[in-house]
């Protein structure tokens, strides 16, 4: 007669430890914002410690060498358009500027080095779009002058403990919009 070994159950403290490990790797610049968001989503649906191991098994030790120092990040469009997908270490402060144009900054592949990243978005007779991965926290403040700012990200539903993107928006006869990456999936 064979006995079946019951699967170990996953506790809330197991999930919290795993999420803290993922967050630490993201804040240290070892996981992109998109990778963190994807793994955090899988963590919420994990049913066993084995599944948690799959989420963290490929991560280097926290004392491993970090990627290169962050470079200043900016996206500028003047009478034109710019489309930037950040694929490197993002500086703590970033500028997105549009004058009679359109600027788009996609943070899905961005590495960060702090728990908070600040983005100043200025749109003068233009438009700025900032795309963040679903599940990443967004805190937006705005000073519109005959313009509009809108946070269409899942700001009300960030993953607990996720890094925060702070957006200071200054639209002057323009528009600044924050979107999560799900809008790209809807548009194909």
C-alpha cells in the first residue's frame, strides 16, 4: 500500500518573505520593474513552496555585483515625437519634456536602484505618456495650466511593497498621462 505525501502548504509569512526578496532584488537593480511585477503576480497565485523557489531560484545573491551606475534619464521632443523604452539602470530623477510634440517613456525594462523613482513630466502644447508595469505603485501630483494630467495606471492596486514611481506633472496647454502596460496588450 503506497502512501501519498501531502504537499506542503504555503503560509502568508512565506509569501511575505518571497515578496521582500523580490522587492530587494528590484530595488538593488537586479530585476527590472516588469520582471518584479510579473513575479509578484505569480507569487499571489502560488500554492506551494516549490512554486516560490521557481520565482527566486535564478536570482543572484544580494551581495553580487550590481549593474552599472545609473545614468541621467530624459526624453525630449520638440515639434516631433520621441519613444523611449528604458533598458538600463534608471536614475533616481528623470525628466520627460514635450514642446509641440509627443514623448513616451516605457519603464517595463527599467532597472532601479532605490525604492522610489521621481519623474518630472512637462508638456507644453504637447503630450507625455509614461508607461509603468501593472502592479507598480504610482504617486502623481500635478500642476496643470490649461492642461490635463491623468493617472490611468492601476495606482489603486499596486502590489504591496512594490517600488513607487512618483510623477510630478506640469502640463501647460498639454497633457500628461500615466498608463500601465496592460493598455498595450489591449491595442495589440
